[in-house]
C-alpha cells in the first residue's frame, strides 16, 4: 500500500454527524471513507422503516425536522424531497387534551376563562411566582406561569423524563419550551418545518451513496480499527467510552419504545399526546401524522423513560458538566480525532444543530487541508492505524457487514 492508509477517514457512527461528514469528505475532498456503526442500519436514532403492516415508523421515537438555518435545509435538500409538516402536541391534563406549549387556548380551557391575547399576559403576571435568580428548570416555569400550571404540565412529566425533580435540573431543560399569549398551537415556529418525503432512511441512503464511502455495520469500531488502515478518525459516540471512562461515566437518560399497530385509520387526535401526570409513559406518537402515509391501519409508539439502555439525553446537572469538561480537555488534545455530535460533545442537539455542527467541522477540516495541515506526512503516529489488513475481530455472535451505502 506504499505507506498510504486504505481509508483517509474512519468515521464512528452513521447518524447525522457521521453521515454528513462522510458525504462532504467523499464528494468535496475526494476522501476515502469507512463509516462503521454498532447497529445494523444507518441513520442513527433518526432511522425509520416499514413495519409488518407496511407503515413507515420511526424505530427510536418521533423525529421532527425543523430549522431556522437555510444552509442546513438547503444542504439536506440535496438528498431528499420534503413534505411540509407543522408539528402539534396535546397534553392530557385533568381529563382534557390541551395544547402544549401553553398558549391562550390552554390557559382559557384549563382555568375556564375567556381571556384575550391582551389580557392573558396580565393574568400570567398574577399567577407567576417570581424567582430571582433563575437557576433551575422549576424556576424557569414557575417564574413564568406559576405553581398550578407548573404542577399540571411540567413537574411530573419532567420527573418521569429525567428521573429527577425539576428543581434538580439546570434551567436549560424547560427554557426551551415557550409560553404563548396567542392561539399558535404549533410546537415549533422555525422557518423550515418539513419531513423527508420518503423518510429519513431514504435521505441517509442518498447521502451515503458515493463510491468513496464504505459502510461497516453490526460492529464496534474497536473491533475493526486494527483491521483497516486509516488516517484521521471522526468519532460520534459517547466521549467517556472513547477514553475508557477515565473520569467516570457520564449519565444519560434512555428510553424504551413500545410500538403497536392498530386496525383503524386514526388512534388519537394529534400527532403526539403527552401524559404528564398519568401512566409510566410520557407520550404517545402516531406516525401517520408525521409521514402523511395513507393506510387503513395506524402505528403508534409509547415512550417509557429509563436510566439504563441506549444513551439519548445527557443529564444537565452541574456535576455532570464538570466531568464532561475533563473529557473535553482530553478530546481537544487527542491528535487525529474529531469529536462531533450529541454523544461526543455531551450536549442535547436537535437534528439541524448536529448537521450544522458537522458542516462547520468539515469547513475546518477543508481549510486545514488546503493549508496543508492535514497532509499524510503531518499526521501524528497516534492517529494512524497500520496493524493488519483485511482482518476483522468480532465479539462472539456479531457479524460485521462491509457494504456500499445502499442498505
């Protein structure tokens, strides 16, 4: 091989971060890329597929695309046509289904009032409980809408979701949720709100359909990193796992998904219904609203938060931020490895934010490449794997599959 790596980049993880970077590196810079994933599919948590009834479902819960970034939307539009979609959520509270985020209709129906938009702000001022300074998720909500709305809509939902009281979580958890004084019942207000017309997986297939990209599924990168030679690594997995939990394990919340198919056209009156106070699950999603699919049956999913399982949500507490800061410092001084995405940066990102981050990382790589900083001769030995060729080390019962992008 004349000392040249078989691949220019090994990318760990075939979700948004890894797939965007694989596509950019291959199509713009002409790099040879090997992308591997522990799961048996591409697309990460955004993976969707057709179930036994022929319904398009999101395996890992609902993924709703929305962004204010024209750059992100235009980039993804290279790989998918879109279906316009504006997401709506209802909350089951005291026997009523009420709009969430809280808006004028929520307040009027909950309190049995008939306020106008001009009057509702004054009303909220009378029920709000001022917190100064605002430090926790509880402070954020109570400071805006008072104890009663906080207790009915947020407190128990947050406890189920995070396994912690809102008073134990940083303000950012509930700061994302607006309170509206009009009747806008859209969950998001971003400029671009759409769903991939043929699903997320189809979009990922198009993104990774390049002769310079090879995909290895059903394997941990540690099992194969010595079987292939490569130059740089892009890592999108848990940052603490990469460093063998040197500073301790970073906590995450996970989810259990229970999918059901029902022999009727509609199951519920909205795409998502939240259950803040009843049942062990937090919400039910009905996928046909999201996909626009016409079918005589319908598919739903229940979400049960839990501590163990696949990592989904970093737990926003000061102690965890301190642990991550240690890993971040280590990552910043690790040569030849780029840490990208939710798990690698221990931050809850929306899909568009992950795409934006990946595009920024690519721009930095391209700029450094143009300046000659990433030439093969300057790659530090620790970043280059040259042990073995065409050898794959597997855990028992696992079978990696090397394949082109189409899955």
